[in-house]
C-alpha cells in the first residue's frame, strides 16, 4: 500500500482545510436517494470540525463539461451534508473567486462550507495549474477523501497537491486499507462480476481485468456488445457496435490467459424500457429483432451460482440488469443474495463497489452481508486492474517529498 500522510500527522486547529470529497450521489427531485457516500465521508469532516478546523468542502457533481449547468448544482447537498454532520453547512455559489472567498472568510473555527461544483470550471478536468492555484488560495492545507474520484487526474485531485501540504482523509485511508487487505493477495479462484451501463469506459478495463482474475462474469449492457461480437442477434438491446472488434479480442486474450468468461445464456426481454413492461425469458440465441434484453435469465443465474460454489473471492461492479426497473432487478438480486449467503457461510470473501452496485445491494437487502463495500466504482475497478490512481499517487508523492525534506 502506498504511504501517505493522514489527519494523524497535522494539527488543524484554526487552519483552513480544503477537503476534496465525492458528493456525486444519486439525486431525485433535489433529494439524495442513496446516502452511502455522504455517510462514509462524514467521519473525516466530523473529525475536522471537532478539532476546530475551518472546513472548506469541494466536490464535482455529474458531468457538466466545464460550464454552469444549474441542474448539476451542489447546493441541495449542503443541507444533506449538514444532516449527516449535525451542523449547518454554508454554501458558496462558486468554488473559486470572490463568491468562494467571501464564504471562506466568514468561517470560524469548527465551521463548514460547501463550494459549488468544481466541474463548472473547465480547468478542473484539465488539471489546470491556474485553477488549482485559485483553489489553493482558499486554504492552508489539503485533504483528499475522494477515493471514488482518485482515478481522475483533475485539478482538485492532482495539481492541487503541488501547491499545499496534502493529507489522506479517513475514508481514503479506510478504502485503501480495506481493499489492500482483502485483495492484494486474494484467495483463488477470484471471480469478477462486471455489469452496468457505462460500457465504453469499462470495456478496455475488462480486458485488463481478465488478466487478473480466474473467472469473469459479464452482465448488463456490456454483455450485449460481447454477444453481438459473437454474431448473436441482440435486437434493440443497448450495445456499442464500434466496440465489437475490441470485445472479440478481449474474449480471445482471456481464453489465452486462462480466464473463464461467463456471458449470459438466457435473458429477460421486453419491448419497452419501463418497470413491469410485458416480458419473457428467452435463450440469447432467440432474441427477437424488436426486443431488448433487460436482465439475465434464470439459467445464467444458476450458472453463476454454480461457479460461485468453488470461488474463494468475488469482486463486483455494476448490476447485471436494469435493476432500477422491477422485475428486471431479479437477476442482480439473486446473484447478490447468493454472494451474501456464501459470505455469511465464510466460504467466500466478497467486495463490491460503485454507486449503482451499492443501490442494487441495498435494494436486495444484503448490503451489510458483503465483506466490504467500496464507495468507488470506476476507481475501484482501476485499482483492481493494478493501475496507479492519480489521486493516490499524488498523496504518496507529496508524502515522500516531505519525508526526504525532513531528512
Ligand atoms: C463516480 O461516480 O464514479 C465518481 O464520482 C467519478 O465520476 P466521473 O466518472 O464522472 O468522473
Ligand atoms: Mg458514477
């Protein structure tokens, strides 16, 4: 595990602390529908409040693309955060400049302010040193508690660490410790279950994952691209036609590397993407042209359950069906319960991560029965691949520099 400085290494009383968190939480009608990320980052902020720091919270929300998109404001999250912390959280309508400065200047020891969405500024995603400088001007030290965004080399994650002393927050610390402990030397065979709808970003990653794990279950929207690559009719199912070649290559490489790939053999199909749409189960060889696959079928679930029986470690990111729409959550729920039961029986070590995955496990009622649940989705998968995460690397680099400076 990389070494970095933590809140144990700094006296924060009266100090302005810029805390990068991940408030990219699911929202509906201005309310947060899954508080997991907020609850998990709260201990860091509470500790800073208790130690009488002046706490300046920064985060991205969604992907506004470098301009102000009012529906992606972080404003509704100030009271949500306040609820978890038991304090009033001030809000600044910009994350840099006079509006940010005005709110930060008002902070007294033990106060908390949340600043507007970092991604309203193009400099954030460009890792722009000038934008990082504007952020740094608001505080004395920097704390990164956004493990789930650590795979992004953005200004508030990477460039900022070159401008202020940088520390890992308690959630960042806990995630790295737990994942390292569970998965650095996992018991084999290891199974990865990858699903969800963010296909293009994950496809490449699946290729790398196939080198690390013994069994790879592919479900959700991603599976359709693989099925299409194998020449199957997938009807109107979501897929990525320009990734067919990549998908085939992944299948071939996996075979060569001895990784067994489990693709759906049957699917629940419907003609409409909506809850309770009329549906039926068919073999993946018999998907009608006008239908879409919205979940894996019972034969696929049985095959996964069978494989789980001899699996020692499972890592899971992404639901295997449209879990937000009943009854197309059935496959995801059945697999979640099977994993939970084996974890409980101590024959399986289970780690899951990602916003939708957490929501799906919560819906299945088994979120507390997994060995570990990470707040991170994409970052978790990249960590699993063995890739260096820019956010974690930046913390490790600054800590190394400090150590050498102290010599
Ligand atoms: C996430 O939700 O996985 C993180 O907040 C990162 O979001 P991003 O994929 O938009 O960078
Ligand atoms: Mg996400």
